[in-house]
C-alpha cells in the first residue's frame, strides 16, 4: 500500500510511500490519498492532518511513465471528474484531481511536510495544503515545463494567490528550481527547518492547532478562503455570518472561562 495513515490523538499523518519513484503520483496512490483525506475530514475526532512523503521526497509530480501510456489512449483523463461538473453532484463521485485530493475543499487544515522535491504536480499538491514546512534542501519547481505537461491541478490558481501574479508567472514559465529559502522569502512556505525535521515540526504545529476550540478555528480558516475575490464589504459580511455560529458554539463559553481567571498573565497551558 503506497498510502498509510498514522494517528496520534486529533492529528493524522498521511504518508505517501513510493520511494522508488520519488513519490511520483500514480492513479492508485492518488485514489488512496483522496480516500485518506475524505476520511480525515469526516472523522469527528480528527482536527489537523500532516501530509508527508516517505523516503526523502515529498512528491516528484504526476507519474510521467503513466502519462506516457496515455499517448495512444487519453480516455482515462476523462475519468478524472472536475469538481463543479454536474455529474459529480448527481452521482456522489468525489472530485479527484490527478494528484488525488487537490480538488477537495476540506473543513480542516492540512500541513505539508516537505523534504526533497515537491515539483510539477507535487508542487501543486503542496500548494493545496494550508501550510507548508520545508527542509533546508527541499525545493519547489514547475519541472513539467520541460516536457510540455501543463499545470492542471491548481498550480496556476493557487500559486498566484500566494506570491502574486508576476512572481508566479516567472516561476511557472521558466520552470526553474525554487529553493526552500526563496520559498520562505516570497511567501510560498511558512517555515524552513533542518534536514529530516519537516515531519516532526509539522506534527508539533498540528498538535498546537488541534488543542484550540475547533469550531472557531475552522470558521476563521473558512473565512480566509471565502473572502477571496470579494469586495471588503461583502467579505466582512460573510465573515460575520460565518463566525457567529462558532461564537455561539464555543466563544461565549471561552469568554466565560477567561472571566473566571483562565489565561491570566499569559498562561495558556490550561485553556
């Protein structure tokens, strides 16, 4: 099995393991990753997931050996449902991207723990995650530029939203390597850590997020994504109506705990 899940409390670590192919994504792995993240999102006991590639590579992209087999018969590409396609809603089929979960819109955060290459489709997979932790020698890049393979799994959508249009176009059109230090500087990742520490660091961050009241955390995360493309006025209106149910569910009780003395003098160990 190329995908497995390790669970520790509210944190799930989803592990992709095809080290012989530098974790390039074949259809079986993509389907397994999709199922893993659907299960994570539906499990009421799960709060935060970490995505990690075993064997020193996050993901070398879509498996081009499989892609080469589509030269004579591209029909399997039609089986990858687009998320807004009416057929998906009609038959309950999950929206799977070429890299697996990249068309899912989860209600819980996912942190990418990146070692080695996250290139081409692997870059798109990392961009799908909410946060990215990179090891010092890790790197991004649109390496599929060399082979005439376009970005079709969110890369041209998510990268400009993170780093801006001009910088995204430069990275996309040149296909060059983007080292971890540069990725941090331009806002394409959130942390750079020593070699071999990406999973450990990402899991520690996941545990920290998971200990907070989750209805509130998820509401704020949802609002960040909902406001994209909206006017300030409309975005703030949606923020209000999105946040009020979370306050009713958790915030009022949290305010009561604070009023009783919790969290005073910066002590948040027992919240």
